[in-house]
């Protein structure tokens, strides 16, 4: 077989394995999804392009596909809210939305309540400061930003909660496909901001879920 | 003045400002520490080299200095345990110890109970697997590793708790001062591992403290 | 002529020259393959895209093409098993399969017995440990992995046999097209792991063949 | 001779040539300064280390040396205020002060009125917002910051005046000696922020002077 | 909504927000432009590709699109000349024209008088020297160059006015998509040259406008 | 106009300006070629893709286009042999041929006699050594190689003539589009090998022509 | 304790753990060596600087230290020859000798017969060709080279045996501390050359030992 | 022995082998120089630091050492002028002098007449234009420049002779130890400029000698 699905993970981590769709062929995806379907798990495949998604939705008509987030979901069991608090996803600009959406879908799939805050980049700082209350109430904050990636530094200085920064590949030239934002976040002058890979909304949500699980 | 100390931070985040000693002159450090001392806070300065530390310990005789971690501490108030669980610091090799120590000192200073696990790198995987129990019980795990930085991927696959990875500058040649480990951790195939800057034990502990604060 | 085929190599190294298809035009490929065909050698062309392959298979109907591995083979003589032991190809994830397949086809073409082990990445370490026997019996092990490239460190620590690591370009963002995996492998904390170029399944198999030739 | 001093520059640009001390030997510096002294110009040499400065101050007793900024000045003519407004130098952290000082000294030397604002980094954003008035009144603003270099984005969004960003080499690990800050500034989401080389306080001041010269 | 348009910016900076078209979908662009249209502002969207532009021009028939500059403009109010002097845009080669055009359109949109000088690269230095008068009269100079990016150094040495350098992605091989030009400009041996992101004609014009606004 | 053609160059350097076709539009190319045609010069445009070339050959029926080299030539005057000796172009592999061809066409266009040697890479060193005579007789040698770029080191050690190395973008993975070959050539252990940009066959030929012009 | 020595390794791999001295303190080294001494193993510590070595040799008078290789050895048991054939270490230049020596010492310590060939770089190719016999007879060849790292390509094309390439940090400028050589070797046009980390003579010898162990 | 001196080179290339002093120990240098002395050749060792040079000059009292160029020379035979014309070395700034001096000493040692032109960087272009005559008369021009490395583009556009560019490590921040200058030179918009390694004055002179040898 092409994959040894880690069904065991649900025991170890309380969450089903999630499929990274990107470099898998349509056939590989079908095989893996079918195997997980038989197992009764909820299924999430990320980074599935629109063309593959159409074919998958034909094969699995109960599934749903979010085109911005490139996320394919097949819900087989009701998702229980297993989170201690709310996860807030803060998104710097309109162009960062696909990554923020991937994070939101993943976090909800893993049983969390999610709120979203969009287009509050640091070049118009009053837009963020106006949302102070929402920031203070969140249990975990995911901050999604491209270009210079400065937003997590400002958010990280305003709140006591865990802050997970997601650099995006938004930008051009010396943005280097997200490297500028990634480096900015790794060097945040706000203490204790942690970082995931460029465009990795999925990973940020998974990390937020690790934190937010009811003890 | 050379610095506007952010005393306000204690209100916003429940922790005192911590001083990054590295590129400050001895005089700047003395001025800042004296100002914080008057404020009554506990004081932690990281990345203070041995020479500056000697002079500081003369000036502030109640202080303590940990030479491996390059950490200068001046405790003025009893530290309350404010953590919900234990923070476990897992350290891949002997050479990564200074970074792990910086994390341990910071985490304790911020009011957490800390355990340490040393020399359990992936090239002798049985050493890590033998500590399975300790891994399962931790509320937050900080994994410190240099060279290829593979350890957080293994740990992240074994536990459900939050895992914060700290790449170290240990290694040579194509380790590129920690870049190899940093990239390895950002690309971890274990889901939801978050990463801080190279050698940033402090930041990892601060992030762990954000997670571990009693709700 | 466009190429001076190194027929002499068969004498020097006991193996025929293998064609790197990637930046050759269809015409160049036809010319070179025809010349080698006249010489009676077995022919392997790697990195031949599907479009060129179709045209080549029309021209050389006895040939075979493996679309995943992008490998074009034309067998003119029975391949003798010239290997002292088995070559085991260990593949971290489903997405790394094309590179693993290129390695397998090359190794078999050069006269080796080959076994394959798939989807045993380090984030679910029990999957690898369950195959301990197979690992211990191999004469040479090729480990194919993308993302953080941690698998060769674990394998290299478990066995005494030669381990050749192949980084793949699987991953995104800070995977940098295989650089993260490459650096991870070059800095492996398991001693004596050697490395070939990103996605170079062919090179790994050729190196394994150098090792495995019957003395 | 070792140098062809560009006395002509004073005609072309209204300012004397300024000496880059860094990779010049003490002898070269003496020769060049003596030649400019004979010419009657005011002299500024930047990046002169303390050891060379001591020798130069012995030779040119009327000179002054600022050890933080590593700037050597020899004033031979009264400096006329030639600026249309004030240049404000905003400095993110204490560790960025040497670069800010180099900028301040250069700007004053070139005939500008200068104000300084220190330790107003984005992790404690209230410190900057409290200085809103001072920001609004400046004719040109130089923003000096290391680590993630986020401050110019916030300042650039608050004011209509020209903003020149200076990345500093403050930070460690993935700060890469100022690259993180440089990239952050080049990708600022505030429009029309311009950037100079890492640690180039001199260049920022020279650019500010080009802008601030009385029409 | 997908965007919180910063109408407030017109108050803070005297200019309307400008839309970065690149990673926005057609729907997002339509929504944002329609909102700004209702507000009565002049609208500029940069980096809009020809396909999206066609659809937008259908929807907003009063708009104009410049295909070289990839700039979409919708003028709703007469643009007042708010500039103190002329902005001169100096363009090294024919291939750099799209970036120079983006700068010219933006600068004019913001109320400036603009002149352009094309194909005056340093390999035929007499072409630039012949335009000495035009250079001396400009209030602000934007220099657009790819490949080695040497032109701003020569221009910066000839004039006293502010010089803003724009590296372009023109070139191949070790030009690295504009990195060579960017580094060249950051290291200009002419003092006080400032730099914006690769291909960022918009940003250079915005910076020139900050400088050129009537006091 | 889009370009100020440097007709003056023929006086300064004895050769006509050559057009870099790559980032010019078809219209720009037509305008420039027509202007040079009126001037009576021979015309060479490099890096012209096949689509543009077809349109140009329609417009200028006397022209010729070499598809491998992507070179467009329009000969209006007989080319005099102005070279003191022969230029030898040594090409490591079949895949490097397009770059070698660009060099050959340019060198011939500039009035030189050219010889070519193909597929003599260092992995079969006997192929090069067999051509020792040809190497010794050349006045200038251009060595074109991708991958590890080792060939100029061997050639440079065998001959006393000038050796110009051209790295190509042939290779994959850690070849990084020619960087590996470029670095190899810059660090050649053979003394006095000079290097041009990646894939810059044109530049190598132009440099060879500077050397080979009859005194 | 500071280290969990992997005594178990001797069982898994037939060789004792070897100590990486570089970032260990003198105290850590003493502790680890003493523990291994009690275990009766032969001890090798690599990358031990001369100062630490002096102190160690005082403490362990039976030990030997090779200053070029920076290798500290303490032999407690006779080393059995466990190799099937000879390991040949080919060293490009005099400056690469320390790395070659580290490889030689390690290989002998692990029970192999070793030969060395020095100063046979590719710029004087006749020096290598003169040693053809020695090359043909080796069971495994380690090739150590800095600068452009071309030697393994030539050797790899001449022999059928396994070739392990070790890039060294010898060189300056664009050698980038061994990156040029590393990339050269990873892109070797000789098939099946494998590579270890920059300056990693130890790793090459360990890999050679894996290959050369008597079946 | 530590080195196989390539005495044979004098036959192949008409010049003696030249020693790269940098990473050789004093003992290695003594051994090699003594061997060449016995052979009667003229000896040049480059990159010899002052400390080693003192010891060498004691041992070889007839030798001379140039401290700026770090060049050690031992002349045993009169140097014949073997050059067809003059080599002109053009040096951008005072700080680039050590590299220019290394080039001058090497070129003279190899039998060439050399002229030098200093401090003619592009920021004061009139200084270079004033030397037009000297530029036109040179047979070969070596251009040495750091920072943005723009000078070879201007020189290359002014003359028909061969131009060899040497980037220097002069500069700071984004100069990246000479990378900015190197990239600038590789991307020169003047055609046919060739480039050597950063700070490689020796290599440039050796290349110039290859060109300038009397046919
Ligand atoms: N968008 C994503 N980015 C990074 N990792 C992911 C993503 N989606 C899924 N994964 C992880 O990738 C692993 C699946 O890889 P695979 O077995 O190749 O499907 C899972 O363990 C997920 O936790
Ligand atoms: N071509 C461009 N390059 C960089 N920034 C731009 C460009 N065009 C517009 N912008 C800026 O991008 C911001 C708009 O981003 P958004 O809100 O995503 O449309 C505006 O504030 C502009 O100032
Ligand atoms: N393939 C090429 N690579 C680098 N430079 C070239 C190339 N072809 C032409 N050139 C140079 O580019 C300049 C022409 O640029 P342009 O004026 O934009 O056509 C000429 O001066 C040529 O010397
Ligand atoms: N010079 C070296 N380079 C790379 N790895 C080494 C070197 N010397 C020893 N090692 C490996 O490093 C590991 C020891 O690391 P440690 O436990 O930190 O002493 C051992 O497993 C050795 O196999
Ligand atoms: Mg899987
Ligand atoms: Mg502070
Ligand atoms: Mg071939
Ligand atoms: Mg000067
Ligand atoms: Mg916006
Ligand atoms: Mg032109
Ligand atoms: Mg160990
Ligand atoms: Mg030698």
C-alpha cells in the first residue's frame, strides 16, 4: 500500500491523522480517504487543489470542500467541543485569508470554538487596538501575516495568552515567498511568540488545539 | 534615559519585563537593573557574559549568576507557583545544555515547576522511549536540539501536549549556526510543533509559561 | 554529435552509462538511446517526462516507462544479480514515493535485489520500530525523506550497515524545495550517514550498487 | 596617494565628504584627515574604533570622539542650521542606540536640528502612541530597529512625513546580523518607507539631510 | 467583510489607501473598489494582471488600465498638484520600464508633476551625463535599475536632491530576481541613497510623495 | 522612445550593441531592430524565445534564428575576421549545448574563428585528455559546464591561454539553478580562471572577443 | 548527569560511541571520558582544541593527541583489523590535511587499514592519474577537498568502488566556509558519489567503516 | 610529504606554482618554500599573515614581505618582461588597496608592466572620466571594488580591452563580505566583463597574465 495510516494516533493524541494533500496523486488520496472512511473517523485533507477536490467530491458526495482554504472535509461523527476556551485567529490582510481559513477549519474540526479578525495589519494600528476586548478574552491567539510579519509582535505585547504566529507567502520581491515574515516572527521582540512554517495554517491550529484541550 | 522599562507589562501579562543582556553595555545593564530593583520586581537578565556578570554581582550582591545559561537573577519576592502542570525540558545532547538551562531558569522564575531530560537524541532512540511516562505526564514540553533538530518530530508524535521546539547553534559546517535545526523543526512531520528562534531558551520558556498559567 | 557516450565506463565501473533525461531534447534522447541500443547495452534514462516518454516508447517499442519514477528502461540483456546482499529502500511518506521508485528501478537495473518499506516517518516512530528485523538484515539501506529529513538519523542509529540518505523536495514553505531535509541529513547525529543530492534516487542507488557489488 | 578626496563634492552636494573609517588603517586616516583639515572643511569619520580614535585624538587635539557611535568629529567652521524642519530619530531598543547616535551626530554635523526618542519598540506599543505629537511635528523621521524591524511599519502608518528605516544587527540566531530587520523593513506594509543598509545610521542621516535642506 | 478599508488614512496621510492587487481574487477586488467608489476617493490598484483588469474595466467603465504598469485607475475627483517640485524617474534600461511606469502613475495620482528619463544605464555613461541639467532640477529622483543596480550610485553622486532607488527583477542567473540590484543599491557608495523593495515602483513614488508634499 | 541605442559603442569598442531580448516585448524588439537596421549594423538579439522569433523573422525576412541558442541574427555587412587566434568552446555535457551555442554565435558574429568540443565532462576525464592538442592550440578557451562546474579547473590547469568559465543552470536540487557551478568556478583551484554569469554564453564570447582582437 | 553514554551502541553497531568534543566544556569531557574508561572501551574524542587536550592528557596520561586532526585517543584494547579491504584517503591539497587526518585516525581506530594520498588536486590532473593503481585497489575511497570540490567527480569516474566525498572549509570569499565544495560534491557528475558534512572527516571514516566491515 | 609541488606547471603554463599561504601552517610553508628554493624558481606566497611572514623572513633573509598585500616574495632570477602591453589596476576606494596590491605584486612577478589608479569610485564619476587616456592605453584592466561593485560596469563600457573585475569584502551589513559586489559584477550591464573570487587579487593578475603574454 502507499500509506500506513496512523490510526494509532487517535489513541496517542486524541485526534485523527490529517492528510497533507499537496504532493499526493488523486489515486493516492482516494485510497487513503476510503481507508479512513471505513475506519469511521472524521477526515480532513489540506492543500487539495480545486481539480482534485472536484473528483474527490464526486467519489465522496457527503464531503465538503473550501476552495480558499483548499481544505477537503468529510464529517462522519459529530464534533464535540473539546476546547477549554476560544481560539482567536487574527489575520493581517485580505491576502492572508486562505491561510487563516485553513487554520479556522482545522481548529473547528479538532473540536474548538473559533473567532476571526481580518485586515488589522500594523500600518493602521488603530484597527487592532479597537479590538482590544476580543484579544483579551481569547484562550489562544493565532496571528497570520505576510510581508514583514510584524503583527504577532504587537499582539504578543498586548496579551498574556499563548500566541502562535503563521508567516504567509504574501508579498513580492524581498518577501522571498514568506521568508521575511518568518524571520520577523522568529525575532519577535514580544516574548514567547512561537512560530510555524510559512502558510501552515493547519499546523498553527493543531498547536492551538494541543494548548486548548480541556485538561 | 537609555530605556523606558515596561513596568506596565506586569499588568498586561502578569510577568515582569526580562532584560536581553547581549548587546547592552555594563553601564546600561546597571542602570536598568537598578531601576527595576527600586520597583521591587524579580529581575532576570539573559545572555549576560561572565565578565559583565562579575561586575553586576559586585554591584548587586544578592544576585545569582548561572554561567552555563549566562543568566543573571535577582530575586526580590518569593516566586509563587502559578503553573497548572509541569514543564518538561527535553535536551538532545550534552552540548545543548546551556540553552536548556536558560529555558529552565526562565520557566522557574516565571513560577513554573520544571523537569529536565538530557542526552536523549534520536540516534539512540531507545533512550527517549525509555522515558515515555515522563513525556506523557508533562503539561508542556520544550525540546532543545541542534544539528538536524529531529527530536521534536519524534516527541511531537508521541504526546498530545503542546511541544515547543528550540533549535540550537550546536553543530558545524552545514549546521550553519542552527539553521539546519531551525528548518528541520519548522518542517516537522509531527503536527502542531511550534518553534522559537535559534538558542532562544528564554522565548521557549516564556511561551510555555503563557500556556501553563493557571486559567 | 551531441554526445560522446562513455562506452568505456562499462569497463571502468562494470555498469553502463545512464542517461539524465531532464534537460535533453527529444531528438537528443533518440540519438543517444539509438547509439546505446546498437551497442547492446541495457539502457536507463531518468527524469524523462511523460510527454517525451510517449514518443520514445513509440520509437523503441520494447522499452518500458514508469511514470511515477519518470524512468525509461530498455532491457536488451538479462540482468545478472551481482549484489552481495539486499538493498532496502526506506521511504518516509507517501509523497516521497517517486524518488524511492527511481532508486528501486536503478538498483534493480544494476543487478541488485531490492526491498521497499513505505510510510514509516518519525512522527509515528512505532511504524519503523516494528520493522526492526527487515532493517537488521539489509546489506545497504537507502532512506528517502522530505520535510525535516529526520528518518536517516533514526535508522542510522539502529543499524550497522551503510545508510545513504536521499532528501526529497516534498514539503512547502521553509522546506525550500528539499534544503531543510538536505541540511538535516548532512547534520545527522547518527554517525556515518552519507547523503546525495535532493531527489537523487538514482545517485543513491548507484552508490548502493558500488557498495553491494560482489567483492 | 591613498585617496583622491572629493573636495568637489561640497560644490555638487553642499556637504563635505565624510570618511568611512572601518577598513582604513590609522596611517590612511591620518593622511586623509590632515588633507581635509588643510582644506578647512568640517570632518566626520564614522566607524572608527576606539583604539584608532585615541591615536587620532592625540594627533588632532581639537577633535571629539563619541565612543558609542564610533564617530570622530573635527569641527573647523560653525555649522549653520540648513534644515527646513526637525529630524526625529526613533530608536526601538536600548541596544540600537549606537546606530541611532551615529545618525544623530551625522545629521547635526550636516546642519540639522535633531530630536531622539528611545526604547519605543512595538512589543509595548503604548510607549510609541504616547509620543504621537512629537511624531506628527517631525519633518523627517529616521526609525532605527533590530530584531524583526517592525517599528517603521507602525510609524509609517501614523505620519505623512518621509520615514527612513535603518535595520540594525541587534538580535541573534535567525536575526542573521540584521537581515531579518532589513527584510522586514523592505516589506513594510506601510507605504513609502525607504530603507538603508544594516547599521547605516550615517546613510539614513545623509538621506534625511537631502530631504530636509532648505529649498 | 474581507477588508477594513482604511478611509481614516486620508486624514492621517493626506492620501487615499491604494490597493495591492496581486494576491486578491477578482471578487475581493470588486468588493473593495466598489466600497471606495462609494466613498468618492480616487482609486489606484497596483499589480492587477490583464485578465482581472478586463473584468474590472467592464464593471467600472470609467476606469483606465495601464498594461505595462499593471495599474488600474479610477479617477473620481480632479487631482490637485500638491507637490513642491518635480519628481524625476530615471530608468536604466528598456526592460525596467514597467516598474518605472508604476512609479510614474502612482506619483501622478498622488498629485505630483513627473518627468521620465529612459535607457541611461551605466555601461554607456555619456547618455546619463548628457542629461545633467534635468537631474539638477529635480526635487526628488527615483532611479529604477535591474542587473547590477549601479545607476543610483552614479546619480546619487551627481545631485544634492533625495534619491530613491528601486531594484528591478530584470536580469537572469546571479541576478536572483532582483537581489543583486537590491544589494548593490543598499551598498551604494553614494551617500544617502535610500532603497525600496524589488520592483516596488509604487513604494518609491509614495516615498517621493512624502518628500515632495508642499510643506 | 523606449531605448537610446548606443550607436556610439561601435566607436568606443569596435562592436555594435547587442540586444538582450529576454524581458523586452515584441514591439520593443521590433522598434529597436528597425532602428539598428537603418543604421546598417549587424544585429544580434539574444534570449529571444521561439514565439517572438517567429514574428521577428516575418518582419525581417533576411534574419536567421537559432532555436537552441535562442539567438536572432540579422547580417547586413560581411563579418571580417578580426581575431588573432581561434576561440575554443569546451562544453561539459549535452545539456549545456544551448549556452555553448549562444557563445559560438556571438563570437562568430564579432569576427572570430570558433571551434567546439562537446561532452567532455570530468567524470570521464579521458575524453578531455584525448583532445590535448586542440586545447593547446586555442588562443582563448570558453568552458561551459553545469552541475558541479569542475571542468574549468581541469582545463585551466592544462593550458597557458586565457580560460573563461560559464556556469550553466543544468542540474537539479542542490545545483540551485547554476549556483553550485558558479561557486565551483569562482573557487577554481586552477589559477586565473575568470567567470561570467550563469548561462551567459553571450558574455563569455564578448570577453573572449575583447581578448582575441588583433592588437 | 550531563550525558547518557550510549554503551548500547557497541552492541547495535559494533563500534564504541565517539565523543564530539567541540562544544563540550573540559569538565564535561573529563566526566564522559572517565565513564567510558571505566567501561574499558577505546575512546576517541574529535574536535578537541589544543588547550583542552593538554588538560585531558594530564588527567589521562595514557592518551594521545593529534594536534592537526584535533583528535584525542585513549586506546585500552588492541584494535582488531575488522575491514575487508583498504580504505584510501585522497586529499586534494595541503590545507585539507587536518580533515583527512581526522578521517584516517577514526578509520584506524575502528579497525581498518588506511592509505593516504596527498596534494593531488584537479588543477594538476597528472598527479592523480599517476596513482591509478592505488585508486583501483582500494575497497573504499574517501576524497577530501575544499575550494570547488571537484576531485570526487574525477575519482568517482575512474573507479568502481564506493566514493565518499568530504568538503572542507578551505578557501575564502565565495567558498563560503565549504559551501562551494559541498554543493560541488552533491552535484557531482560522477554517479553514486555520496557526501558528508563540511570538514566531517570523522563521519566519512565512520561511513567507510560501515561499508568495509567484514561481512 | 605535505605537498607535491607542481614543478611541471612551469612547462605547461610558463609560470611557477604560487603558494596559497592562508590555511598552511608555518612548518608547511617552510617545507614548501625550501623545496621551491632548491628548484631555483621565483617564489610568491599570498595570504601570508604578518606573524608567519616574520618567521619566514628570518629563515629566508633574501625574501621580501608586503604587509598590506600579505604577499611574501623570494626572487631568485631576474624577471623578464613577458607582457605584450600594460596591465592597469583600477581601485575604487582606499579600503580596496590591499587586494589591488596583491594583484599588482602578482602581475609584476609574472613579468608584466603594471600601472595603478586609486580612489576613482563611481560616486564621484568625474575622477574616473579624468583618466580616460590611461584607460584607453591599457592592454588589460583589472578593476577592484567593494560595496556595490559598480565600477567595472562603467569601465567596461568605456574601453575595448579585456576587463577583469575583482569584488572585495569591503563594506558592511548587506555587503555580506563581498557578495553584493560579486553579484553586481556578475550582472554587469557592460558586456564581457569577467569576474574572479572575492578579494582574489592574485587570480585577477594571473588571468591578466594569461591574456597579456607575448603571443
Ligand atoms: N497543511 C499541512 N501542513 C503541514 N503538515 C500537514 C498539513 N496537513 C496535514 N499535515 C500533517 O501531515 C501528516 C500527514 O502526512 P501524510 O502521511 O503524507 O499525509 C499528518 O500527520 C498531518 O499532521
Ligand atoms: N505595488 C505595491 N507594492 C507594495 N505595496 C502596495 C502596492 N500597492 C499597494 N500597496 C500597499 O498595500 C496596502 C494595501 O494592501 P491591501 O489592504 O491588502 O489592499 C496599501 O496600504 C498600499 O499602501
Ligand atoms: N544574453 C545576454 N546576457 C547579458 N547581457 C546581454 C545579453 N545579450 C545582450 N546583452 C547586453 O545587454 C545590453 C543590451 O541591453 P538592452 O539595451 O536592454 O538591449 C547590451 O549592451 C549587451 O551588451
Ligand atoms: N567530528 C565529529 N563530527 C560529527 N559527529 C561526531 C564527531 N565526533 C563524534 N561525533 C558523533 O557525535 C556523537 C557524540 O555526540 P555527544 O553525545 O554530544 O558526544 C557520537 O555519536 C559520534 O558518533
Ligand atoms: Mg502519513
Ligand atoms: Mg525594553
Ligand atoms: Mg555523457
Ligand atoms: Mg573617497
Ligand atoms: Mg488594507
Ligand atoms: Mg541598451
Ligand atoms: Mg551522546
Ligand atoms: Mg599544490
